[in-house]
C-alpha cells in the first residue's frame, strides 16, 4: 500500500522528520528508533523537534543547551537498568506564538514527515469522528487560520505548515500520528481536512488531500514522568550531567502502515513493523493495554495507592484487569474468521508483567487522566460489540463503574492529586455526579457512549459493577498490598 514518491531506500538526503510535541514519550519512542538507525550507519534522516504550545519551557531550554541530546534510562521487569545517549534530535526549535520556525521547517523541501504526539484529547473529535465545534480552542484556531495565522491545536499548526509548503511548492509530505487514538492517521486526516474546509481555503484542502498521506500507527512504551532524582541517578551511573533525562520501561513497539508519500527512514532495519493494516495491532493494544492501564489507575486511586505497580500487585485489582481482558476483550478480538496476529492471552500476561514493574514507578495520576476521552476510545467499543452479540458485559462494566467512583471523588474534591482531563466538560461531569442516579447519568452521556447512551443493558451492567466497586473500596484495607 506504499505510495512513496521517494522510496524508503533512496540513497539521497539528508531528510528531516519534524516532530511536534517534545514530551517524554516521543523522546523515549520515535527518537529512540531513529537513534538505532543512526547506530547502524544510516544517518540520512534526522529529527527536528518543537512544541506548539508554551509549555515545557524548562525542558526545551535544557534540550537546546544540550544540542538536542539527552539520556534515556530503561529498566526491565527484573530491575536491570541501562543508559543510552539519544542524539537523533539534531535541532530543537524555540517556541513562539506564531510558530515561525516550525512553519519554515515544515515548508522546507528536505522535510518529508511531520509527526506529532498531542495526547488523545488533542484531536477534538466527537463520537462520529467529526470535529467537536464546541471547543473554544478549536474555534480560536479556526479564526486564526482564516487570518492566515498559526494556531495552538494540531490542526491549526499543521494547517499553517501546509499552507506555507503549498505556497513554496515544496512537494508532498507525510503526516504521522503517534498518539493512542484508534485509526489515528485517518481520524486525524478527517479532522484536518474538515478544519481546513471550515476555514474556507478549499484550494489548500484539495492540495492537502492530494499531497499528503496519514498512515495509521500503533505506539507502545510505558514512559512515566521523570522523577526528581533521575538527573542524579543518571550522573551517578554514567557521569553525564543531563538536565533533560527520561526514564522508560525496556519494552518498545511501533507498528505503522507503510503509506508514506515522500519517503521514510528504513525503520524496518531496527524493529519497526511496517504493515498493510495496523488495525489488529492497535485494537489489541488499546483494549488490552490502554484500557487495563486506566482500570488499574482508577482502582488504585480509590484505595489510596500512588503507583501502577502497587495496583497491579493488589489481587482484587489484578483480577478486575485480568477478567476484563479474558471475559470480554479476547472474545471480541478472536472472532472466527478474524483472528488476531497476536497471541492475545500471552499479550495480556506480558502487559500485566510490564505494569507490575516496580522500578518504573508510573503514577496513577498520570495514567488516570483524560477519562472522558478514554471511555469512548478504549472501552466503549468492547461494550458495543458484546451487546451487539447479546453477550454479557459484566467484566468490562467494571471500568466505567471505577471511573464513576473516581469522578465522584474528583467532584467532592477528595482526590489525592490534581486530575487533568482535556476532554471533560466540567459542568457536565459535576452534573453526572450530582444526579439523582449518577450511574444512569453517566451511561446516558453521548460523549462517552455515542449511540449506546441510555441503553438499559449498559446502565444495569454498570449499576451491578458499581456495587462491586463499592464493596472493593470498603474492603480495601484487607485486600491491598503496597
């Protein structure tokens, strides 16, 4: 399905991959794969990194001072630590509201890929995969785009890049989504083309449709927030004084549909899986890993745990996660005639082993965020498919029931940490918690459930699950293990 105008194995170059979003995940994942390619002697591609929002100023400054270099610490489930210097980011762009350097880089003919990590909620998509026009940030960016300005959403930034690239006749470019979003490339592409169309620039919309591709991709590596003692740990182990180190688990995976319109790095040489369809991989990852991760984070928070590994080693929580996957997810993904390329029970067990790694110290706070995006993206598809076949949803119903209990803690101001949720309308969330029947209110929310909203089978299953959650929390003192 490759549509490259410049073959992946083309010997010319150098080429640039501009990446938007210099958070820890990109630096522990995409940059690491390119570094591995450099390490085997293929240096035709390099990364230029930037942020499209005025955040992470200290990290950006540190990376600029270190010429884009930083240290990656990885740790295995057995507690083996390794340290690697990542040098694949050859330039870090300073933030400015007009994104002038970002746009100039994106319009350079040497730039053949623009990739991005902006989190699931950063795409502003509703249940029908259309733009959520109730977002003030999106409306502001559309107004900026109509004035020919860049914006702070991914659509406003990429629209500005494509406008400049079109004007410069700089050639086609691939737009590569690296976020945990089902069908991430095509959903981003639909949102982008709709965004451009709504700005009134139909010529740019048509050019973008013909001169870009947007492969779907699946990314995986647990990358917690860097702890305060990481720089000291890195210096003690390596002698490197690093102001921007990151830590991650040893496991890493990247599966990409091979649909690049202007060439790509030879990632297959360093373990990236280039496939015709990423769908079975992303379904397994989103449902078995991402949803289970959220389950453990919400449940652990409810009984006062701080870290993911603590919840994973709590028998009652591990059982919730295991049963959800075994009872409801695996039957959906292993239907006759549509067998997954993965050994799903083995994948489940590896995921739980990874989550139980005590050295990662991934926090419930990080993983619990963005529930209003994760329920429709990670959990609702399993509910929908099970109900379509008139099958039980008792195990998967535990996840929205946990989230409701978590949300009620937030509503009361009783969470032990600040909760971040880009997809949440706070007024709606408070109204759910204040309703006479919070379970029914949660299950009737169309943002969370789409066409399932109000389905009595969903409501009654979540009601039964909520009773089990209450019992779990009440007995937590005798079942949790720190």
